[in-house]
C-alpha cells in the first residue's frame, strides 16, 4: 500500500534547478534513507512533501488520515516553558479530552435527572478512549523516551530558554517520537545527539513498525536502520532496495555500466562520422553515407556520466608558536552559575585533542573561553606566544543575505574574483552555489563556505566545534584527511568517534569536570 506518492515534481530557485521531474513512493513499513551530496535538494524535497513548499510542477498525494511528524534541520522551539510541558504537548488531544470529561463531571451536580444518563454515557466513552490510548501512562512514556535521548539528565523541569541548540533539538525529537505519527520524517536527527543517544535512536528506529524517511550523512547509522534508498543526484531521484552498503555496490555497478555505454556510443559515432566524411563525396557510396547521416541524426546522444565535484581541503599552516598553546588554571566554566569544578589543563603544540561529553556540559563554552570570546566564570586562561587560532563554530549565522562569493570576499578583500571562486570550487561548490545567498544554501554547502574561509587563514591552532554536522560523506572523508595532515594543534568537538578516534592524540571528557548536569 502506497502511503505517499510523488509524481513528476520539479522545483528550482532562480536559474538553479533543484528537482526535475522526480517521482517517489513510500510503502507501508518502509524505512527509507534519502541520500545525496550536499545541495542536491534533500531538504527541499522534504519541505515539498510536507506542504511547506509548493513545487513548480508535479503532484503529491498522501494516503487518507495519515499522520506525519517532521523534524527538519532548523527546527525551532518557543522559549518560556519547562521541557516536561513541551513534551506533554505531544498528547494535547488527550489532555483536551480529559478537560472535556472533567467539565462533564462538573455539570453533573446541576443536571436534571433525565439528562444525567446522557452525560454519564459521554463520560464513559471518553474514559474508555483515554484508557485505550494509554493516557494514564503518559508520564511513564515521557520519562522513557526522554531518558533514551538524554533529557532526564538535563532535568525535565528546566526552562527550554536555558537550553543549548543541541538540547532544544533533543526536545523536539523527543516530542516527535512521543507523538508516534504513522510517518516519521527526520532531517539529520543525529547532528546534535551524543554517541549513546544515537545508539538509542538507532535501536528505536530499527524496531519502528511504521514508515519513516531519514536524511543522514552518518553511514553506520543509515546502514543499521534503513531498507530502501532514494538517491538524489543531478536533480533526479533513483530508488534502490537494501541498506547503504548494498546501495554503494549497486550504484558503482550502474555508474560503470553508464560509462561503458557512453564510451561505446562515442566509438560508434566516431566510426559513423569517419565513414560519412570519407564517402559522402563519392557517387558510388554517397547513398550509404547519407543513410548513415540520417541514422546519426536520429540517434539519442548519451551524456557523459557526471562526476560530482569532490572537495579538496587543506589548511594553511602559520609558523610554529610556543610549546604551550593554551593553559588554564583553576578554570570554572559557566555564565550565571558554574558548570564545572576548577580545572587545570594545558594544550601543547602538535597535540590533537577531541573534546567529548553530552550536550550542555560546556564543550562550546570551553572553546569560546579558551579563545577569549567569553570570560571564565572564574580562573585564568593563558594563551601561548605566536598562537594563530582558526575557529569553526557549530552554528552558522541565520538570515545571511551575502552570496557565498561575497561571504569569502568580504573577509579577504585582497583576493581577486577568480581566486575566491577557485577557493570555493576546491571546497566542492559549483558556480550555482558560489552565486547563491548563504541563507538558501543547504547546511552542508554553508559549512563548506565557512571551511573555505578558515582554510584561507594562516593558523597553527584549529578549534573546531562539530565540523562534520551537515557535511556529506565525501566531504567528511576529505576533512578527516586534511586534519590528519595538519601539523599544527587541534581541539575538536565531535559526536562521531568514527571521525576522530584513529588520529587524535588524546581525549578530554567534560563529564570528568562537571559539577552538575545542565
């Protein structure tokens, strides 16, 4: 049974073609991975099927009475409520029914005897409906899902206004899972989850009885939970059955077949053109030459299979600084209150350290404190001599109306137009990306622009806050290679041990410093 049918959908932004005549179907129980390189249109496609964006052409048809839950890349959360209250909103219809039932009880004292039977019948129906829907187990269900995604460690009575971006994403994801929709649509849900919570979500999705559509650049996560792949490439969409590893094998075979077919046709065209050129002037063979020309004119010429641009990352290394890059004495992290006990640390030249810890314990706060962007709650930070840091922030600036070209050029005005374009192209961005505004670029394209700016700077200390978020797999592999080759010092925040565990020289665990879970 088809739950969702998409027929011949096309979508573009200005001159940029995002989707062209794509079709898609979602069957009951399918666990779909929607994959493709950064900027191919995955989030746009999700916005279209959820009705947030009208396509230029095409038809979207959902099955009747299907419930859909959508966690998008840039989901937001209204501030000013405790986490528990936000999670209870997942069951708002049941709470409304309970309110109706209580109102009926209040009416009983003022009701005439002849109306009482009708009210009692209504109360009984509502009571039965609430019991069958698990209304009286709501708090236990909230605790179960919230614990799995790490919210109980934060504290369910915390105001969402006090949460980090990653923690707010956890709240939204938890609320969505509590709603238990018939269809889950998840756009990069693991970006702000810690390793143990990714493992919990993996188990949850493996046993999920309904259908879901998942966008993720985490190969291991995808491989564990999906049974169908839709691959987005060159504004098209192709269906493959199986997990991610099986898709890779099928895709490589298909690409090889397409290349061979293209090369065979090119050889045939070359032979025909040679024959025509040699025989069209001779009376005896002119007819055969004209016949070959007609055949050539009618031939549907194949395009050479496109190779998607692959990024090449390399960081510019400044001259070496002092042996101690940064040192902290009795450092306490925090804003209005302390997040950690006093910590004494030093980072030496050439060390490559991964910073590990669940969201909200102060990883980003530590980076900003070491760089002098915020003051310590208490204690001291000493920066070494001749230290030239390069900082990649987790969150990009919203509502940025600069084009990618302007974003880089404004920071490096001494570069020529040609040089800026070349730098962005090396990061895997096409001319369409380079001339697009930052606010319409995908998360991965946006990250590549910010990495480009960082790579144009002479640095001997890289400070990177979740740099792999939103990057496609090719870009992640290239970034890993660049960091391995970088001879300077690195301090990295990442939720993905597979990305860093085989090249870092040490790990700092923030859990060892914290005085409370925040």
